[in-house]
């Protein structure tokens, strides 16, 4: 059955390549290069996440005029596919594309907005075909969850005006703290409320495969863990600022309770950055019980 599944996958890839060749009869050279990279990064037969070679190339288009074109092509492949592997690989590509955005970009056609507007609620992944392989069946709930998670992540990027991608860097945190200090209390609380949504989505992820490592799922988790610590830093800055304000909203405690409810589901990642993790959760509990 595994050989039959692989054969079907190869035939689908060949069919996709033939369609691509037809489209490229009237395409520019840049179109061909971008489409080829996307095709090679998202195949029906691979059990691996997109190759770094193609990811790096596609990320290099983000700050160029070809960025929107690359994103549109990835979203289109995601919308058209019925294969759970291809869908997973496309979502990973989109996640990596948006995380490669630099700085506080205000353009309406920024990569994150383009992905959110073209995908988001318009994207239906309920009709994905699951072949008989345990790999595909294991991957399916992760794809469904990952799509919803990315919707939430991108929505937060829109609320913040920047992709949640802050590093453990004192200068980046200082700049962010200065920005937050200039906001109204209601604005800070609203942002915090939405950022907690990201924690809740991460906490509610499917069970991690234990029998045999699923490399695509592992890649999803790695990307989400990086988001987790970035969002943690953003929430911490906002909690500290809210704690200094005399006019904290009545709902402040309820947000802290929501955070506390995420602790257990996020504890799996604590070893990645133990000090930051302990500092954050100590602050949450202190504010909640204070």
C-alpha cells in the first residue's frame, strides 16, 4: 500500500509539473523560477518539511517586488491542493515567509497582510485527502490546527502592526517597551488580550507524535516554539506596563487567569529558555495573586 501511495504521489507531482509547464509558456523567467521553487518545496511524496534551499530563495523575495507574487503562488497551491502533505508544506512556507519580514512595515501589501487576506477564512482545508498511510493520518489534525493557528498569529500581527518576532535582545525589548508606554491603557489591554489567544492556540495543539518522529510536525512545532517565546516577550512588556498604570481594566485579572490556564499546555517548551520562562510565569502568578 505504501508503494501505491508513493506512485500516486509521483503521478500527481508529474501532473502538477505538466500544468506548470503549460502555464510557463507565457510566463516571465522570474515567474518560472518562483513557481519551480514552490513546486520543489511542496511535493506529494515527501515526508520532510520544505527544503532549506527553496525556503531561503523564497524568503529572499520578501523585501522585493516579487514577494507578493511568491506569496500569492504559495496560497494558490495551498487552495488548490487536496493532499495533506502539500498543504502542510505550504503552510510552513507561509509561516517562514511572514517571519522573514523585517522591521515595522506599514505598507498595506505587506507579506503578513497578503497571506491573511488571501488565506484566512477563505481557505478551507476540510476536503484534504488522507491516504492510508499512518503518516498522512497523523499529519491531518496538525494541518487543520496549524492553519487556524496561523490565522490567529497573522491577526495578531495586524493588531500589533508588526509580526510577533521580537528576539531576546535588550535593544529590541527596549524599543518595544517605549512603543507600548506611548499607548493608551485600553490599547495595551486589547493587544494583550489578543496575544493571549496565541498562547491558547499553542496550548491546544494536537498531541505530539511519539511512535515515530513526523518531521513535518516537528518543523511546525519548532516554528511555533519560536513564536511562543516572541509572544511571551510581547505579553511580558505589556503586563509590566499595565501593572504601572492606575487605571487597569477590570478584565485584567481574567486575562491573567487565561494565561495561567495555558501554563500546563506550554510547559513542554520551558527548557528552551528556562530563565525567561520562569520570569514570565512568576510575573503572571504574582500579578494574579497580588
